[in-house]
């Protein structure tokens, strides 16, 4: 479907190289024509990045001009061709990019409210496959606080869940949609005993890997859709308890040994001699790869992850959870670190191991209300250089800027 948002389209230049054979005067046996030389396509896309500028007192600086910004890609200075300021939720086209045709993409509402001032887009991603059922009240309370401190009239938002909550709401301005979705949120994550006693593979608990695949695939596809929405700050409120592909490893191996009648004392826990433990090390590498793929997709869409762990300040395991304290702490640390990676690699913040959700939501509200969007055409023509570093500077010495640090080119379409 089409959506009425002006966006910047990619300009594609095609360079064709053809060759031919010169005619011969004498007769020669018929030969097969030389193979067609390949056609090389180079795409020149407008790269956009959000920038937050604050003075030494932490106040947003709203009077910066285009010439006061400098953008470097892999250390090479770029020419800024567009600058859009959003201040107090109102959008100002300081240096507007050229118009572009409407493209297919996310379904946007047909009509916009009269108070067209916010220009903010929130995607609320509820990973209920990785939220314990007992976190349901805390998660619903968190979303109620979001209604109060984050999502305001005129903000556009969508809601998607990964599991049994079965929530999939297209972008809308109707706050009643969010109120209705809150009542349907239900955690369905695996408990520690489930992870220890469930079917195991060389890559860890089979059910755990399946759930992670569903969560990451859903988030990745959402980022692909968000690529179609340009010149607006896209904030993804990512609600999850995080990811650990190798949880409670020692307890899982001991449980399997007991199931097969082996002696726990004879259990080999050395990853260099136990093939099953070697497989678990690869599971950890898989998690790193999944996080990297998702953050690259978010950076391509210029979307910022704000990850929130509803567990809040985590102490030890509950009394009914028969897990060792050390393993529990390692699991919590791994899951929290995964949320930190998603946030830090996309320019957001991770709200983990803390109970003051109101303060965090107000900070997210401020960061999504006051920002610049800088645009430039990369002067690096190498299509093989897919991941590129971005650095934004300002000429004012008393102003600090924050922005995403990299982006990744989309893979070119397969040749026909």
C-alpha cells in the first residue's frame, strides 16, 4: 500500500560496458558470439542520521546551521545536502531535500490529526516470548507509564508482539489502540527449570533457539519496513528480558547426566574435551551474529532502539527456582548485555537493572522531541564496502552531539 509520507528515493546509475568483434574480410567458420559483458550498477542513496545536540547544561541546542555540522564517513568528510530540525515535537525544514515520489511501504493512516506538530514515530516491540509470565503486571504497568510520559497526542505509533499476546497494530494516532493492547499483553517466556529440562541440541535448548529466531526475524522485518519512512526519528521501544543462547550450562549438563544414569562427579566440564560444551561456545557466537544483523538493519532504517527490561532491578533467583546463584547472575548479565548492545549500537539507551521507569521514559521523550536529521550522499563509490562508520562533529566547542556510529548498505538484488 502507499503511504503519504515524502521520502528521498534512491538514484540509480547504470554503467554498461559492451564489446563487439570486428568484421572479417575472409570467410571463416561460424563461431559462437562472445559472452555479453556484465552491467555494473551503482546506487547513490541519501544517507540520513539523527543527531542530538546539547550544551554543557544538558539543554538542547536548536539554532545550529548546516555549515556548523561536519559528517565523516570512514574518516572522509561528506557534503551535507539536507538538514531537518525537530524541536519540541515540531518539524522545521531548515534545508529541505528535493521531493521524491511516494513509495510502497508501511501502512500509514489516511488522515492526520489537525495538530500536526509531533512528527514522531514510535514502534513498541513487545517480545513476550522472552518475558516471564510473572512479569505480566510489571509490563502492563510499564506500558501505562508510556501512555503518561512518552506517547502524546499527535504521535504516531505501532505495536507488535512476538508471542501469545498476538498484538499487531499498524501505525496509528489513536491512543485507544495502545490502551486496548495493554490489556492483552501476557508474558510467555521460559523459566529457568524449563531451560534446564527441555530438549537439548548441540546449540543449546531447542525451544530457546526457536523463540529467539521468531523474535529476531520479527524485529528484522519491522526494520525493513521502517526503511521506507524517511526524515523522521524512528524510536523502537524494545520491551524484553534479553537473550542468552547458553543459559545455565552446567545445570543443563548435570541434568542430562542424571537422566542417562551417569555420575555427576564424572561429568566433564572442560570445553576442550567435551564436544557438547564445545557446541555451546558456538551458540554464544550465534547470539553475537543475530544482534549484529538486527542492529545493522536498524541503522539502515535510521531507527533507534530503546531497550527496556521489565524485570527492573534484578537481585537473586526466586525461591522456587532451583538454580545456583552464580549461574543465575551470569544469565542475568548476559541477557542485560544483549539489550545494551541493541541500544548502544543504534544510538539509544538501555533501561536495564533499574526500577525508575518514569525517569527513563522522560529521557526517551526528550530525545525523540528535540533532534536534527542530517542527510548526505556518500562519496564512497565502493559497493563492497557495506558497513561504514559515521562520525558527526559540530564547530561549536561548547556543544556535544550524539548520533549513530555506523550504517550498512542493503544487499543488492540478485541478478536476473
